[in-house]
C-alpha cells in the first residue's frame, strides 16, 4: 500500500524536494503552502500532487486542510512539518515582539497544530511517523537570529516529547536538522547577515560553510533522502532523534 503523506510549506525549497521524493517513491502526497505563486508553479510541475493554500499559523485553516487532505488521501502515514521563516536578523534588543511572535508561530505553533491532528490517526493504526524540520540553529544557536533559533530548539524538544507519547503505539517522531541548504532561503539569511555586518555576501557565504568538515552547501535533495529513510521500515527503531544533515558543523559562530 502506498504511503499517504502530508507536508507543510512544500511548494518550494526543501519542502518541494521532500514532496518530489515521496511522489517519485510511489507515495500519495498532499502539500500546503501560503505562497500562491509557488503553489501555481508547483501544481504545473506536479499536477498529480494535491496542493492547498494554507496559512499554517491559522488553526482553522490547518483544520480545514486536514479535512481536505484526509478525504483526498484516505488516511495518513507520514506528517512532515516543514514550515518556517527566517525571521529578523538583528540583535535581540532590536527585535520587535511582533517579529518574534511571527517566527515562533510559523516555526513551532504550526507543528503543534498539525501533530495534534496527526497523532490520533497514527496511534489508532499503530503505525506512521512525524518528521519535523529543525535546523543546526536548533543544536547550536544562532546569534542575531534569536527567534529562528528559539523556534528550531523548540522543534527538537517537541519532537522528543512526541516520540515518548507515540512510541508505545509503534509510531516514530524525529527531527531533521539541516545545515546550510542551497536555495533562496539561505541566500536571504546570508544577505541579512552581510547587511548587518557591512560585509560582502560572499564573505558570509564562505563563513557559513567554513565551519563544516565538508565545506559545501547541502542540497535540498539530501534532506529529502533522509526524510524518505525516516519514513521507511528501515527506520522503525529510530525515534526521538535530532539528526543533522550539515557536513558536520564544527562551529556555528560565523564571525
């Protein structure tokens, strides 16, 4: 039987790569995203994959998406929480509370809202997995990006707690912690840090990967490979883990 997969914020970037990987592996996939342009491009490229416009910070929209997706898929085996925004790049004393709340709302509140709906389904069938996207910022911290780092640390704690709750039902919960993943999002992060410090983009980019044992950007497909593995029978005893895909970060202090 094909796996039934739901993925948040999956019309572009890492989420798109994860959706593509599951689809090519034979899974039935239903994604959501808030970006209409990205959704339109995704639907054109992957007409076989259902794609819904959802603001993941809205409880009502998450509830409606689950109703739609479950009707479409006929159930759920894999929930991938991928939503997140980079948040502000500034010292903590220069960050507005609204910016803090927005970053936490997208980056952890949405994970709660989706897990709350997914958990009863997985427990009832005594199978399935929740995969949460954290970050190496959720392992090391990230100066001048406290909202983002706080959200990603919260994802790890949330994941480990879900693992305790779901484990007795033969369900797993794990976090993937990407490093510097090639794409538009990391470019915006690098640009923000470069502007804050008054240095060229290329300087920050080199420093980002310079703290890794393997000094290159992670490809989005490498994150998708791990997601596929964690949802496979080969990973049935991997639970409550925060697994980095980062070429081994030796230091996260990029100054």
